[in-house]
C-alpha cells in the first residue's frame, strides 16, 4: 500500500492517491478541481484509478471528483447525506469499499459538516486492523475542523457532533494509525493547523490542544472562539459541489494572449482587469480601475474573496508563465471566466499609450509623521487583518475592516480624509488599497511594512476591540457608524 499526498498551498488543501501495488488499482481521496496531477501520477505509477472518495461536501474549494470519475470511469464515493445530484455511490456507516486488496470502512463522523464521514483503511493481506484514517475535516494536524461554516445558528450543535465523532469514533483507534486530513496549514477551515500534512492518532491524542480532557460544552467554546473570517466564495462551494461542477476535462485552459486594444475593448464592457504583478509594481503604475491581487499561493483565495465569480476577467501578468497557476487557482474557487491576459504585460499597455495611473505606499516613518500631524491631515488607518490579529495589537485608533469585507463597507468610510491600509506584510493592505482606489477613493496609501515591523520599531500599540468602535464612529458618517465592527 502506498499513500501519496498532494498539497495546494494557500488553500491548505490535502488530497491523497492511495495505491494497492498488488493489483495496480488506486483511489483518489478529496481531489482538487484541476485533476491532471492525479492522472499524471497514476500514469507514472502504472495504476488505474478505480475510486474517487470524498469525506464531505467541501466548503473551501470546487471538488474535482466528478471530473476524475468521468475521465477514469472510477466510482465516486461520498457519504449518503451529501445527496449529490450527479452519479455517485452513497455510503453509510459500516459500509466497505474495496480498492484492489485494500479495504476502506466508512465511519460516520459528523461535525465539520453534517454528512461528514471518515475512511479507515486496512490491508487484509497483513491484518484486519486499520493502518490509516482519512479524516477529512474532523481530526486535523494540531486542530479539528471548525463547525460554523454552515451558519452560526448550527455551530454549537455541530461542535457537539464533532466532539462525539472525535472521542467515540476516531480516538478509539490505536495510537499507531496514521491520520491524513483534507485541511492543512493555510486552510480557513480551522485555526492553528500544523504545517505537517499528516500525523497519527497517538500523536494527536497527546499533543492536539482540542483533544485534551474537557466536556462537550467547553470543547464547543474552545473550537468556536477565534476562528478566522472566511471568504465570500465559501457560500457557493457546498451547493456547487452538491449539484456537480461543470466538467472541465483533463487539462486547464491554454493561455489566451490579448492585444492591448482587445483587452481595452473587453474592459469597456463588463470585464475587470486583475493585476498579478507585485504590490510595488502596481503602485508605481497600473491600469485605472484595476484590482491588485499579486500572484502567489494566496491569489485564488483573495480573488474569490473580493471579485464576483461571474465577472469576466482580463489578467495582467508579471510573466506569461503565471497564467497556468493563476487559472488553476481560479478554477479551484469557482472562477471560470478568464477572458485572457494582456500580451506583453504592463509595458505593452504603457507603450500603446493606454491610460495609466499611480498609487501610493507608505513607510513606517511616513505613517508616524502623518499620524503625528493630527487632524485633518492625519490619515484614517484601516487594519485589514483577521479579527484575532487586530485584537492582538494594532495602531492606536485604527479601524478594523477585513480586506475581504471592504467592498461591503465602502459607505462607512470618509471620502474627504486620507486613508492608509495596513496588514502584517503588505499583501492584504495592497489588495485593499486597490479596491478603495477602484471605488473612487483618491487619497489612498498602503503600508509597505506591516504591524509586526511597527511593533518591532517600538510604535505605539493598542490591544483588544475597544478602539475600533471609537475610531469608526469618528471616521464614518452617523448612518454608517453602527457597522464599525
């Protein structure tokens, strides 16, 4: 038996190719949308994918299970409670799936989602006892899956389910049994997930803070406290996966270079230009009305957070090679309308005499000087990090609005005052600044250095939630002040 994991950084997604060497059959567990990686791995290993197995309806990415089953003829397996609207094999607690000589036993483990199941894998040629658990969003490395993704009103009830699933099902296995979750470091499906992609029952039993002795009520409180905000696109993933994503086939779309005039015509319609260059490059010069979402592992998450899924997109790449990764990340979060990319990038755009503008960035010294100047010259500082980050320490008087929430909070912000956006490293604050500029705010800058650097320099720090409300009340018109936090 071999289990090969595949990691999607940024999404924090883990999937596995499980192979029975004796028969040359394999299963893919919780596949991502772009499935060519599994086809290539199966071809290299000279095995046939006979099953596609899912632990739950995913909230954080578009599943590739339907595509993979269609391409390989594999059986698509998922818990009966998922009620998929396309061909699959629904399974229930105690059912067994044979992948060659390997046996996967279905275990009901609701909590992270109500239909969630775990698969206990055994190799009967050696022993009947399980050697591996595919735990999906139940037991993670150093954490457990959050239970509030389907609504705050269900979160406590599902947390109690999660408690029972962990203690009455998963932790009854031997310490030596390996644990392969679906959510890894970087996933917003929980907080505190370890960077190691796999673990064991025994190691988690001893070291996972969520598995230490406590009752169900205190477990629910601990689980639900301090979970990160999650992107708007999460709301679309579960119904999309249940209905069945559009079949893509084995390969992602090929690059489509666009002449500057063609790109300008698309933008004159309803297309949006997304700039994947570095924040510094976007600040130095960019296409008016463009949104800056720099290339990298977080591109897809932020695209899904701040751009509607049905919006046609023209990409401005830093290099043509960025197309493949960008489109893959788009597909994984349900964006399928990449019109093309500007041939020649920003230089070609500027050489054609097309409109450009510049933004502003600010250093720590620059921010300190501007804050010391007092009103009306002092800027409004918007801290665009996660709530827990803000509460751990922020610039005094800074308003907290997560970068992903900005499009819905524009009415709360003053248009007659300079605005500075701030995060931990500059990535989120640069995205936020571009959103504000696109919305017509003219005096906007983003912090090239983040809050950790501010603290290291000895800048004043405020902690907790208290300052956010006061600052927002001062900054926003009376009708918007109630929405400060």
